[in-house]
């Protein structure tokens, strides 16, 4: 279950309650998976620690490396880039311990139970780990301007020795991404990327050093609010605007301190800024996480119309069980089957197909 020190540092009562329940469910899954392994005689392996995942592995704002993107208590730390090289960390004792425990049928940290853990094939031999090449996350800051109920960022920030990555360290990490030849870089994690005071320099550096990498940012949109930031954002491949509703009341039920009008305007202005230059990149996507208070059919159709009006390329609908009381039952009852097309996110409606390559639709 969540460590008491982390739980105490989360001040929002709803977030703290949600975190405790979520952690209890992870603990139950941990027991279940360990029981299955004991009964079957087959252990597990982690695709992230095998180097075969494009997501999850994370370089945090203080240059610690985590095996997962929700390492709010530091239990997933496998090393520190201020003390060791990336290769030493990835093949080092902390990562090796996690691999060995999984292979024995143990779940070394509760997060494994809902992350990249896979059953070992018959014979029980885990794949030989290799350096990541598909992708990873890079967290430029763990500070955020909003407070989402399902996010334990506040607890995670307490584990960071630095909440903001320096420009010099960001340049080093850009070089690392280039050396690994990553296909995908998710420039996001538990903070708001555009809150960084260096964001206008960071994004061009990332692109200059990684011209062929798919670089994706997720933002609540409010701080993508100047031409200087919009110009820097042209360095990105894709921007996900997390705006979960069609008005402030809906948005702030989950995203406290969120500003719907400002976020909606930011999407509109980014579209206009990009289109005025005759560009099709970055792909601009309205990320709409589904809850039982924003999933009414009329609300969804209104969201699609609003997305069309401002010219974003995609609006996507993401089901979630976080917070536990916000689950969209309309989604689970199949009421979204006629909306857009199915994808790993849930469903998405492609509004400007000329901007979206087919390989981005799945």
C-alpha cells in the first residue's frame, strides 16, 4: 500500500483517498499475480526492463531513472544519471534485481502489477535485456499548475531532489536520446512541460539533436499561451491537449485549478499559428478523458463540434478507472462504439486526415 510518508504529503483529500484505494487494488493484484506464478510455476518479465517498450521508462526531473511512469514513491528508481551512465543503470544491480524477482514469480513493486509485466514463455527464460530503442519518457519538470484527482504528483515531487531539469542537463539527455536512437520521446510525466522557464529553448534543442524522433508532449494547454512558446512547439511531432469536458464545471471536477476557456483558446491559437505557416506538424489532438460526468452523448457530440470549429486534427476519448468513482459506465456499456474509430487510447475521431498519417491511427 502507499507509504505513509507519501500519503501524508498529498493535501487534496479526494486525491489522497483515491491514491489509497488505488494502491490497495495494486496490492491485491500483486498477491494475485504471485499466487498465479506459484501455482503455474511460471514467472514474469518486464518489457520495459527488457528494452522493448516505447513508454514507461522515465528520466525524472532530478536525473533519477525510474522503471515506470508512475513512480510516485521512488520504489521504481533504478539509478541516478548524476552518479552513473545510462548503460550502467539499465544493466546495473537495481534493474537486475527487479528482473530477477519477476522471473521468480515475485512482484517486486506494486506498480508492476498494472504496468509492463508479462508472463514468461514456456521454459521460463526471460528475454535478454537490450538498451531501449523504441522510446521513453523525459520529465523536464515535476511542477504543475493544476491538481488532478488521479495524479499523485504532489507525493512524487517530494521524492525529487530537483523539481526542474536544468538546460545543461536537458542538453545531456537530448544527446542520450540521440545515442540510443529512440524512435519515440514522450516529453512529459508528472509535471506540466510548458511550466518550465526554459521550454522555448528545450524543444528546439531536442529536435535539433533528434531530427527523426517522434517527440510528443501532453499539456493542459493553459501555459501554451505565447507566440514564443508556440514557435518552440513547432519542434514537436504531436501535442496532446488534456481538456476533459466542454466547460469549466466539467473540467475542474477532475482537474482542480484548470481553466477551460484558456485551454480551449490555446488549442485554437496553436492551430492558427501552425496553419498560418502552411505546416501539418505538430499533430494537434484534443485528449478527452471519459468520466461519468462528461460522457453524455450530447456532451460528446458537442465536444466533437467544438473540436471541428477550432481545427484540431484529432479528438480522442480515453476511458479510465482513475479516480475509482469516475468510471464511465456508458463506455463499458458500449455506447461509444459508433464514435470515431477504435485505437489503443479508446476511440478517436480524425477531423483532418490530411494531417494524420495512417500509422498514427492505431
